[in-house]
C-alpha cells in the first residue's frame, strides 16, 4: 500500500527500502551502487563542523602492543608475530553522543579506538567498550544518531526521540540493556573493557580464513559509577575521565589491557545458529572461547591535545596484510563513512598529520596537492601510474582472502539463521545479572523512559523488554508507572 508521505532521496526519487542496504546477495557485502546509502551517509558525515559528528569528546595516549601468543596458524599479519614483539600504538577513548564540552560521566557507550603503527602501515581498530551495537545496518545509522542528538525544535536531547527510535528498532534491545546497566557509566577509561565489536577476517599464510572478534580486558578491573555518583562528578569535574587518564600516566601507573580473541573457522559462519556478522549479537564463549593473544600498555601522554588527540583520525578501512573485513553490514558502512568524515573534517591530507602517519614505513603513492599539504608534495616525481620512471607499483598480492557472494542485488533482509532473534541475548544477559544489578538497570531505564510524553512509545519500549524476559518487562512497566505517578 502506497504511504501517504513518501520518503525520497535528495533528488526526489522514492526510497524503496530504508531498513536494509543493497548487498551482493542476502549474505554479501554492501554495494557501492546503493545511492541512497551513500547519499545518506555522506550527508550525515557533513552535518557538523568542525567537531566530530559522534565521539566528539575524547582522550588519548601512546603506548605499545606486545604479542603473548603465537597466532601464525590464524593470521599472517606481521605485527602479530613473533611472541614478544612490540608495536607502537595510539589509543583514543571517547563518549559517543555528547558534544566536545559535555561531561565525561554521562550514560553513553565509550569509543575504544586503537591505531597500530605496524611495519606494513597503520592498522586501525575502531571499537567501543561494548561488544554489540544498537543497529545492524548502516542505512539506519544517521537516524539513530539523530535520535540521540539535540532535537531540531527544542535543541535539547529528548527522551521522546531516544525511546521512539528504540521502540521501533527491536534490534537495539541488547545494546540498550547494556547501556542502562552498571556498565553504562565506567568509573574511568582505565576501568572498562574494549571491543572490536564487529567480526573481522584473519587469513594465514596458507590462505585459510578465520572470523575473529577482539576483546580487550582491562587489567585494572571493571569499575562503574552509579547514576547519582556520575551526576555529582559531572557537576564537580566534567573532565573526570580525561584527568584520570592523564594523571595516571604521569604517575607511571600505566594502564593495560589483555587482548583475547574469539576465533571461528571460516566454514562455521554459514551454519552458525545466528548470523555471526550481526553486530547486535555476541558469539557464545562456549562455542568460541577467549584465547589470550597479547596486551596493550599506555605509557606516554600526548604533548599537545589538539595536534595529537583532536586531529587523530581512525579509519576501520585501514587494514594490513593478513587482516580484512567481514560481511558485517555496519562494518561495511563504516569502511566508507570514517574516511569520508576525516576528509571533510581534517581535509584530504589528514594522513600527513604526524599522529596519523605510519611510523615504520611511509605513504608511497600518487596523491598530490590539496589544502594543507605541508610536505614536499613528492617534489618532481611523476604523479601518474603506470609510468616508466621507477614510480611505486602494485604488489598483486591480496591483503585478505576473497569472500564468496551470490544472489541478486537488492535491499535484502539478512539471511536467517536458526537462532536469529533480537531479544534472546538481552534476556540471557538480564537473567545473568545479580538482583541488585537488575534493580539498578530497571531504575536507570525507568528514570529516562518515564520522561517520554507519548504513552505508545512507552508501551512499545516495554514490549521489547518483555520479549527479552517477561519479568524484566513487567518490572520496567511497574517502575515507569511509579515514576510517572510521582510527577
């Protein structure tokens, strides 16, 4: 049935599907022919200047990654061998929705982005402190962030918008539960875990494929803030997390994290009980146990915040031989969007900034000119390829293994696996919580959801929680009603 109010592209063409990106078959990667997706992401990347659209407020530090386990059976990435090898790194921690001047202790996911300065160039792992995300398709990302940002009329972050989007996007149930749990407000950056969140490809010297997930376990122990303490600290010191990280490194109390990997043989993905490339879900540790691989240590503060933290540019498309992408649709969207954002915010030559330059090698290509070109611009060297003047040439060696795809192009709903469900893992997580943890979770949700003005939004949100666990939904409903009766 034709809707009364038709969604269109900027050129006025009607949008066929605003929920699913166009892919090469139901399980294949995202297609660049998806004009609606590219237009939507490109416009979204240019909505704020010069502040980052998301992850605007952050803290950073330098350190090293050290290999603890031989992983050559799974990947040929040079920086991951041999045992004992160290690679320079730079990490940026951040909040997601808050602006640059916002408080560090807001309830929000935290960015956990790592730049490895390897001998094969930079490898950027751009993750969060949560193992899952709110949505699984990049087409919905601008809408999701708009629901979290300031309302176009009130210029205030509106609970109506946050919960309306959630109530109509059941795949967000798992992440919302984590966000409103105790881990929604870490005590410090040092006291939280980090995750690659997405699934990635590792490939070994024999060309064998493995799908992997990154888990960075804090060696300082998990510590979180309850809502009242977070509000108090926000009023006393809005830069609490920045100050804590800076002072800890100044005191030589160097924070560290142990890297543990989940590793899935490539052939397992097609028959796994749920879609392993769905970033709203975690892999069972019973199926794929954590394997200790290495550790990261932060031991040096930046000398200048703007030059090294504000201008740091992380891009998940920056892989090195032996590591590559997966068909995760959100990851596929990020492979385009992050670089596009940096070119807009910092310019076409942002990779020439010291914090973003590779260390053990150098960029050797035919990129020339552009604003803020501060090096010699390759002097009199030829600026085209192929050439007969000894210019750089392609290797012909693929960085990662090809992914088999089939099917017709289109706006596909993802391939269904046996246990694909938006609520099962959220329910499992709820039942694993302590009673006091459940009480705090419900109180945190009710404190926000009770502010929503439309009853149908509240009802839809509670229905999602009930589908995860009946008791969970009932307790949220009771707590929301009590809050609203007190107003």
